[in-house]
């Protein structure tokens, strides 16, 4: 399955401070494909990284989540072959993954190719006739930062899914492709990762978020008002160790048991006050009750954030973000000094809203910030972290962007 790349492999320098433009990445991807495979690709497809703006631990409890596409992208070049082989190469890997479509099995995939090859396998699970389609060569390049909760795996799965859908002439809309990508990502991650971020990558629009209903899987684009109010997103990556969450299976079991004890179909029909007052829950572990309370309140916060953004704009969501941040601490224990410091400094220096990013298993903070305050917040973070003997966080600016597409 594995083959080493030759010494002429093209590698883009990822150590530079400035990320390349989409045009640069497309050029690099096309050239990388030519270098590896010795031919031109049949086409290029790209998908954006994503962020769950608010709505942690809600989607798997039938609740709502608000996600958005970002202005960083993964680009995939594809060439159709005349045999049954899939080959996958990446700018970040020193070997080509190679397998026959006849041997493609989601249970046996290993290493980094789990995402692209798992996406091909998942397409087969959703109706693509993998016995009839041709093999393909894939080459992947990206400027989506990895391991910082900005959807690098989502962007990869979505870009590959679009490329394969077109190459194999599969009839699949955004919702069907989201399920394909969710299957592939969940296979790689070992647990269901949810549809919200995937739908944002597939359907997002500039200056909009994507509101996803965890029960119906319906979604809607929500205007954010960042452009008109001159706001942007500040991603603050601290050097704290991310917290470890209980496995999803344990969280699901806890939420389902609380719902059963309350006599409701799901926590979407419950209220925090009902959970707190219920005699039926007195014997439940405190952690299970805390997670249930957070889930109920967070779902309500998502809908209130959407209402506030539609009617008033980003200046109106600061307290809701603060409540979400505190709610995660109440559910899973106190945040680290780095996380709280990043939130406090951002808010004290002009941020309209700030909170922990990413289900608590993250060392990142997202802040909604006026353009005019980006430099001030960045400098204050450097100073404030230094005063506490902490390494300064890495700060990046992102904007809500458009969905995945063919180029």
C-alpha cells in the first residue's frame, strides 16, 4: 500500500509567517501533481477549514450548532487512471498511499491516508459503485493549520469527496456528501464527529455562519454582520495542554440516561431548571448532570446568538460567549490559566466576544474582534502571557469564507 516518493518531490515551505493565497496553493497543487505523477491533473477542487463558533456538546443531543467556513483551504488535484488503482500523495507526506479499489476496506486503513481513502470507501457505502469506477491519482496541498481545531481533516475529506463525486459521476447533494465525509472522518477519529463543521465547509458563505439542526440535519446560512461592523475572527492558540474529554460513547450514554429519567425524547425538550430540580436525577453522577445542564443551556445560547447576529450584529454576543465559556468549565472543570488569560486579555482590549474553541479538548480561544483592535490585542497577549511566565500564544486572523468548490 505504501511507496516512498522520489527525491524530486515538490515541497512548499510551511515555516513562513504568511500563508499563501488560494491562487498560490492551486498553482502549488497543480505543480505537485505534475512532479509526482508526471502528467497534468484533470481538475482541482478545494474546501475551506471550519470553526464551530458556538454549540459545543449540542449536536449529538439533537441540539443546534453554529459553524462557519474559513478563508484557508485544502486543494486536491485529481487525475483519472485507466486501471483500478487509487494513489494519494500530499505535500506534507513523504510517501504515496496506493491501493486497488478492489481491496479498499474502511476497517483496514491506517495512518494519514485514512481520510482520503476512507472518503473513497464511504462514497461506496453511500451508493457509488466502486466496482465500476476508474482508479484515480490524488495530490493534496493545504494552508489549513493542523491540530488547532480549525477543521483541517474536514477540509481534506470534503475536498476529496467533491473531487471523487465529479470524477466518478456520483449523484450526491451537500447533505449526502456531508454524511459521506462524516462516515470517513468518524472512521479515522474512532467516534462520530458530527455534521455541523462538514456542512459549513460544503455550504458556507462569506460573512455567514451555518446553523445546523442536530435532529433534522437541516441547515441555514446565518448573516454574521462582520463585514458591515468591521469585525474579524482572532484565533489564539495557547501552549496549554488540551483537556481530555470522556469518550463520546460515555457522554452519549449520560445524556440519554438523563433524558430517559426526565421522560423526554431528548435533552432538546428539557430545561436546565428541570434537570436541577428533578428528584429522579439525585443519584446520577454530578458530572452527568453538569453535562446535561450545559447541553441544554448551550443549545439555547446557539439560538440566541443566531437571533442576536441577525438583528443586532457581533457587538451583541459578548455575554453569550462568556456564558458558554463558563458553562464548559462548570461541566468539565476549570479552564487552564492560559485559556482564561487569553479570553480575559482579548475582552479587556477590545474583543466583542471570546470563548474557548472546540469542545474543551482544545488549547485555543476564538475572539470576535474589531479590525482596529487586532494589533492591540496581539500585543497585550504577548505582554500578559510574559508577565505570567507563559509562552506567548500564536495569533491568527480568519474571516468567514465561501464553501467548497471545483476550480
